C-alpha cells in the first residue's frame, strides 16, 4: 500500500481531544484521541525512547472502527517537563499507560508500536496481559545487549561505514570503545554546546539507518536540535540502564505470558536498526503469532510495504475483535 493509497483510505485525522495528564514526580503526559468515540480502543506507542507522536501514527487504523489514543512518553514531544530524566523508566511509562487507560474508561485495548514502541508494548503486555486485547508490532527491539552491540559496537557499522564515521568523529579513541557510555556522559554535560553536538551526532546516526534509502533520505526531525535533545538524552539514559529491566534478555523470558493474545509482527527484511532475527525470536516464542517480512523495506514505518502490512494487521484485528 502506497502513502497515497493510505491517505485515500484513511485521511490524516485531527485529534478529537487532547490534554496533559499529570502523573508521578512532576511529569505531565501529552495525550490525544481520534477516530470513532465508540470504536475499538487502541494505544499507539511511539519509538525512541525519546521520539514522540507524529500525525502519521494516527493513520494505520480505520477511523470508523478504532478509538485511537496516542501519547508522548515522559520527557519528549509535548509532554512536560521536556527532556526530564528523573523517574523516566520503563515501569513509569507502563504506569502512565495505565493512567491513560483509566482516564479513557476502557477495560482493555490493542497495543500498536514500533521499534522501542514494540519493546514498551511487550513490557506492558507481559505486565498486564488481562488488559491487552491484541498487538500489532513493527521493527522488533527486545532491548538486549546483543542488539545494542550490533548498533554501537560491530554490526550496523559494516552496512553504513560513512554514517559510522560521523558518529565516531566527536569521540576520542578511548571513548570509541564504549560509544553509548561516552555519548551518555556528554549528553549529561552542563556545557550546552557539548551536549548539543553529542545530541545531533547521536540522533543523525539513527536517522541515517532508518530507511532502506539510507542517509540520503534521513527524516527532517532527525536534523532538529530540539528533537535531538530529548531523543539522544532519553535514549542513552535507557540504554545505559539496560532498559530498566531486571536482567539482560528479561523480556524474552516473559513472552510465554502472551500465548493466546493475537500478535501480528512486521519487520523489514533489510532493517539495519532492528534486524529481523529478533522478530523471528518473538514469533517463535509466542504461540499463535503471525510474522511478515517486508522484502523491500528497512526500519521506517513510512515505507510502502510496512504501511501495507500494518494497515492489514489493524484491519484483521478489528475484524477479529468485532466478532
């Protein structure tokens, strides 16, 4: 399905409601609702950590069948305070999702997320399987050390050596041995110039890898200093803390709890950010799940094959839940 076809099917939606929900420790979560007021509830979980809601994320759903909730996670997008790291953990984000669910007055809902959004969706689902009707997940990231090593030690650099050189350029030889820790330290600096140089370099590396088109089609957001400030700080905050999970690979040990929950998995065949072997591991671990490898796609949710698969997944889930 092309972007034009998706626009014809499901035009860009304007939110019917928006607001800021006060949660714990001074955070206020921006949320919005669109689609059918009496539709099937779904919560959209953006990537990063530290990304944010975009208008395109509203358009993977038939607006006549779905009641669509979106939110900016702590510290990013329109949530307040911006770029705040205190009490910004996976478990706090799950609490925030529960607060939104209770505010909305729904007993359970479908989870829709990609990249880090798939991580948070799975963490929520294994914590609250009774609140999870179904899941549609893209670009699977299970927050293991192996995945981080692929991205920041040896793996993705072999496909994008030019982008890797740009990521390494600000670092000393010693820092290049542990780039995540080095960038995290710089992003905590009081010197704004040091912090912003690090934020831009970190964010552009990920933007360079997003699409099968490579660095030449890096999204504009990834060149924005405001976006980069929250994105880089929050992402390295999570990465240096192991995603705040009890142990490396913890999510993999919890996946049997999802047996019986409809799960649709979509992954680009040439996804360098989240290679498809992790999607395969998820599929094999959850009985009854389905998986689709998109042959002409990387990681970006905007690639035509990814769009097509996600729209078909939400349509199928809607049909199943409406029976």
